[in-house]
C-alpha cells in the first residue's frame, strides 16, 4: 500500500471514530458558540470605554477562531494518544506499514476538516451576533492556511502532551494548563498595552500570536499577513515533526 493509501485509510478510520463520539461532535461545535455568546453578546465590546473589551468587535475575531484552533487539537489528539496507549493500540499499529508520522498526519487532517467547519460556523456567528465584519476579498482565503497550519501545530503539541501524560485525565489537565495562558497572552482577547511592559516581548514566543496577528490583518486591521503566516508555517513544521517523533509507537 502506498503512503497515500495508508494515510487515507487511517484518516477514514479516525473520521468515523470521531463521528461515533456524539458528545465530542456536539461540543466541538457547541463550545465556540458558547464563547461567542458570552464574550460577544453578553459581555460585548466597549470601544473607547477602556477595560478588557475596549476594542471594536472585529478586533476579537482572531480570538474567537483561536479558541477552536487551540483547544480542540490539543485535547483531541492528546486524548487519542493516551487512549491508544492504554489500549495498546500503538503496538499493533507498529506491526503495520503505517509510520508514526503518517498516523499523526491522518489525525491532523481529520482535525483540519472538523475545525475548519467549526471555524466557518464561528465566523458566521461572530458576524451575525457581534456586529463584526469580515471582508469578502480574495486575500481572505488566506484564512484557510492560517487555520490549517494552526491546527497542524497544535496537533503536534497535543501528541507531545499525550506522550508525556499518563492518562486521558492527565491530558485534559495538561492541555488546559497550556491552552488557557496561550489564549489570553497571545494578542487574542487581551491587547498588549494591558500587559506589563516587561512581559510584552514574551508574547512573541507564542505561536498563537502569529496566528492572531495574521488573522487580524486579514479581517480587521489590514497590513502584513504574509510574515505571520510564514512564521506560523515554520513553527508548525517544527512542532509537528517533534509531535510525530513523540508518538509512542513501540511502548
């Protein structure tokens, strides 16, 4: 069987496994809806009013997208790795031609499709419920690689967390411990001027910062989005490669 055939077969198995988990399907799409309702509808933004949500609604579009791009891959891939370890699934897969990199690629592609759909739903809700606007221009299509690369990066990180955690409960705890600081300290919902001056350069260490900068340039502020996209692509390749190596293939 060719590499494409192996990845395709694992993709199909992972896809149907996801669909069979109705709770996972529900919360994959329901969780971002809750975020939009809380921050965009109940809290709302107060331009020029000061405080946490002092920017126009369009400023926070990257933050809403970051919720699904960050949380879902971390928890899904991390939990899958932990579940496969507990069920000795990797030992069985190690006897097949499928490699650990191909396994992670297949599961990443499933997440790209799932999260891509969730991100589309999220964008529609943000526009309808918060008053934000997303320009309908050819450049806006660059949102697709931003989402795909962000998902690939955090799938790789999820694989690393799954390798380091001893159980699915440990994966969930570790994922939240990583995701929550990244979500609010990566130029998503919290503007850099609200952070201490000494901490502001640290935000550049977060890969989510480049996702937020690029998406914001495309949907709100204009300016350079190619630079953040290139940086995100570089980080995605590195983290995905490390994540592939981290898959516990022969444990």
